[in-house]
């Protein structure tokens, strides 16, 4: 994972103590929860920490198990609760009992149903990474609308479309059909820089380019702060 994912956390005081009530954060399509792991690693180093509850949404059991294993590196210092599909009342019970500074709830609710499943719950921050390019145009619009309604701050991290990037990645993985199709098809589905510019009306968009000819990746971070 690129360190840029943590940039907003490192620069901001999202998790600096403002109150004793836990910050409620959601990671949509959390996969291995690597971003969540890095955020926790970072916030645990801070002193005056506002308690955090991070809800990692992923509807794949395999992803949830991988996430649970990935987060087990924190041993006893955080609470990890793995659940299936949660309803609002179970959810409220889970977020009330906060014994450790960080609690992660792994749940399998469909992210497109968050509004119905958690009608009265509002997240301080919603983020997602390397997820949006998997969605079609209608789903992208839908998820943006849901996130806007359900969060104060939204962070979106993904790759942007680059012919150069796709060609370089394809060159290095051409012997591996899975990685090759991933490199090409992911790149084709990424937003172009022109499309990203359109977001600058309601959000801040930061473009990052890593590497040289040997290693190339173009990514962006979009921050919507109400
Ligand atoms: C590309 S992967 C995860 C990327 C991960 N966030 C990262 O940064 O590496 C997308 C994940 O979203 C999950 N997913 C896809 N559609 C979903 C949905 N409708 N609701 C919940 N999870 C979903 C998939 O199971 C998958 O694990």
C-alpha cells in the first residue's frame, strides 16, 4: 500500500481528541483491510487519541477472514468483532461498548444498502480504496450519493487512467495472465485525469504519480469535506 493513503490522517487531526465519544468510521469494500490496518497503526502511536470504531464492510467471507488475519497483528491492543450482516440495533449495541481505544467491526452488509440497513447512523468519516473502478457508471453515482448522505468527510483513493502506466505494468506482468488482465482492465476502468477534474467543484482532488519506468503507478485521493 502506498503511504499516500495515510496522508490525510497524518496531515489532519481527524483522530485527535475532540470528545470522549468514539469517532465512527467506515471502510467500504475493505478487502484485506490493509488501509484500515495502516490507519490503526498510525493512530495507536498518537497520545491523546479519540476512541475509534471502524466498520469494515465487505460482502465476501474470504475477504473478511483475510482482514481478520491482517488485523490480528495488533494482538490485544484493539477489539476486532467479525459479524455477518448487521442490523441497526445490533450495530448500536456494538458501538456502545468501547473498552479499547480502537474497535474494528467486520461486517458483510452490502454497501449499496447502507442507507436502509443503518437508517439513523451517520459516519464521521467514510473511506474506500482501490474499489471504485470496479463499479459501473450508475453504481459510482449511487455510491457517491450514499457516501455524501452518510458521512461528514469522505476519502476516495484509487488509480487514474494512464496509457503509459498500463503499458508499463503490462510489460512487467505479461507472463502472468491474471496480473496482466488486472493491469489492463483496471486501468481502462479508472477515471481519467479530465474526469477527476470535474470533481474539483465539490471536493479536493490530489493526483500522485509514483515511480520511474521500472515502476509506475498513478493514483488520486479525493476528499469531500462537508
Ligand atoms: C478491490 S477489493 C478491495 C480493495 C481494498 N479496499 C484495498 O484497498 O486493497 C473490493 C472489495 O469490495 C468487496 N465488495 C464488492 N462489492 C461489495 C458490496 N456491494 N458490498 C460490500 N463489499 C463489496 C469485495 O468483496 C472486495 O473484497
